[in-house]
């Protein structure tokens, strides 16, 4: 019997020895705790993790190397375990994330010890942090994204509202899509990254910048900033600075909407929506400015949303028409051309001005269809006048920046000329000053191709944009059109007369014919005649007329 007992003890010692060896080799940490004089003490510890973290059986080697918050957490968890509750928790220790489980051990129904295991979950934790970061940050700019903004807005509104209300500045880049469509997504991404860096570089410390995707940024700042509008104007100025990418010059603009969190709202998200509504309101009113949200904008925005579907229906219902504004020789007062102007006669709402529906058409991607229809109809009408025996004069068509920068724009123009039989020598394309400044080199290439076809070109609204004399010299244009805002202020604003004189002289210096828009009185006509302006348009001669009325005028002078 003694021999059997000795064999049993040797076997037991061997099992315990093997068990200890196994515990020493595992990557995790296994330990036991016992209460000694009312304080937890480590009575057993094995595992490679103990060696890696230099943990001894002195519990202070752990508790003495953690911050106060984690220390209090561990004390609480150990206390709960000795009270008979299983505990699972994570904490950070010496550069490692540990997942720890504590289980009570009982003797006669009383907890005498606690056995614990700790596992290194750093790889998992870092992966989770990376996933969280990717989920809350924009991949292109590394800025916080829409998801992060929504999270933060809840804190800004509910936690910080009493301390400091905030302003939400919503910035929408104008016509970024045209850059992507013209020279590719890579160039568009470079533009976005550069603008993000510009905004981030000068925003105040008490601000938070987000990219919502595409062409949208949001800046959230404390209202203690002296002037939110002033900061917004600075953002616009930074965006307007020239951008050079892959030998292409870009002149970007943006529209900004502002809302304030001191205004009551049902949800934090509503403040972002309000700023967004202010942006869309601004875009249909010309854009490139700062707009503060007000309740009237919401009503207007809802009305504009309804117009979107109506624009799509207008083609089927033949609600779009063209009117023609005569272009007149200043010296002879004879018609030398007409400008085709789109008009929308809505079935229920009556006349809707282009200033209202064109920006919406650009926003919803309908501007290409509208522009193509205008060019087709203008060319067809020219041929109708010609067949009716009217005097042939140049017919001008306005082209938006979005259309001009489309890769298939030239092929569309050629197709329309071919299908209508239009003589390209009697076709003029009007381009706004800002349009050609958005992607200057590509625009110049397109303009040169149009000139090769025999088409005339004019810069419309001259004086309202950002072009320089250097670029003006490079543009292969025939006409310079002085914006009507200058003409109307001729005798009311100091310096307007000198500005108009300078514009006329500038155009002639570059060998261009100059057109004055918005001439509404004999005194204005007399002034531009004395300054040797070439042509004019305006109500002094005639308002825009329909095709039949223009046809009659052209027949009488033939």
C-alpha cells in the first residue's frame, strides 16, 4: 500500500510539474489572488505575458504602473470577484491591451481565492481602432467625415450648448464635377486635397473641420470667434486662389451656408441641414458668397425641390422657348446679331426666370440637355429665318462652364451644325468670364477648336470675374461684353465711367469688338458712342423678342 501511495504522489507531482511547464509556455497570463490582511495578493502567476510585461507576484508591480482611472477600475473588479461575481474587463498596461477575466473559487460556499487570466488583445484592439478611424475619417484628406460629424454634433449641442453655442459653416465647392469630367478624378482629388489643406491651415484652434465627401466641407466653430461671417469670407478667399495641377490652371469658387446652434432644433443633425439649405439657396442665387440660414430659405428650398421634377417635364410639355435680344451697331443703329435667351413658361406657375431654374438644372445634371436644346433650336431658327429671306446675322448662344468643360462638347457642336445645316460663320458662343478661369488651359484648347470651325467667341459679363489681362490676351475670342452692372451705374457710381472707358480701350487693344450690355437710355448710348464702343444690347433698342418679331425686323433691313 505504501508503494502505491508513493507512486500516486510521484504521479501527482509529475502532473503538477507538467502543468506548471505548460502554464509557463502559454502566451497568456494565469494568476491567483487571495485576500491577505484585507488586501489582494498574488499567490500564483505563470505565462509568458508575465515575463513580457515584467510582472512579479507583488501586486503593486501591476497597480503601481497604471493610471488612477484604471487603478480604481481594477480595485473595483477585484472586490466584486471576491464577492462572488465573475468579472471581464479590458485595460491598457505597459503598451499592451489586456482582456482580463476574474473567477471566484469557493470553499464551503465562501470565496477564498480568485483565479484570473489575462490575454494580450493588442492586435485586435489596434485593428478595431483602425476600423473606427477609417469609419470616421475621409480617406482622401484624412479629415473627419460625415459619420464623425454626426457623432460630434450630438456632443456639441447636448454637452457644450450651455458653455458655448457653435456656428456650423457648410462649404460647397462650385463645379468640381466639371474638373473630374474634363481631366479626370485624380486631378479633382488633388484639387480637393489642396483646398482642404488651405482651409485647415488658417482655421482657429477652437474649430473642427470635416469633409462630407465629394465637394462638401463643414467647419464647426465656437461662436466666440469675433466674426463668423468674416471667417467664412476668408475661406472663400483661400478657395479662390489659383490652383496649378498637371500644368492646368484652376480658379475654384464655393458657396457657404451658416447655421447657429443657439437656434432651437429637434435634432443636432438639423443644424447641418439648415446650413446645407443655405448653401443650396445661395447656389440658385448666384453662389460664390456666404449665406446665413433663415426660415424663409427652407420654404424657398422646398419650392426649388418641386421645380426639379418640373424642369424634367418641361421638355415633354414644350414649355421651353427662345427669345432673341438684338445686338446693335452703335454708329448705324442696325441689327448685327441676336442673342438667344431661354425662357420657361410653366404651365401653372407662369414665367420662371433663367436665374431661378438654370442653377437648379446645373445641380441636377440637366444643364447639358438644356444647353444642347438651346443650341439646336437657335441653329434651326437661323435656318428658318434664312429660308424666309431674312438678313443673315450672327446668332449667339450662351454656354455654361459645365458644358464647356465636357469632353464631348466639341463633338456635340459639330453634330448640331451638321444636322441643322447651320453656317458656323454665323454662330457665336458666349462664355462667362468665370467659366474660362476654372480650367484655363483646357478651355483655351476648346475655344481654339471652335474658332477653327468658324464659330465666333465672346467673353460675357466681363468685369465680374477673376481673369487677368494676361489670360485675356490668350483667349481666342472675338467679342468682349461689358457686364450690364457697370453700364447701369454709369451715371450713378463714382468711377464707373472711367472703368467702362478702360474696358473699351482694353478690348480694342487686344483687337476685340466691344459690346455694352444693358443700355437703357439715350445718355448711355451717347456715352459709349463717344468712347467708340462697337455694339450694344438693351431695352433702349428693344427687349428680347420672339422668333417671329425678330424675323420681321431682319426682313425690313434686308
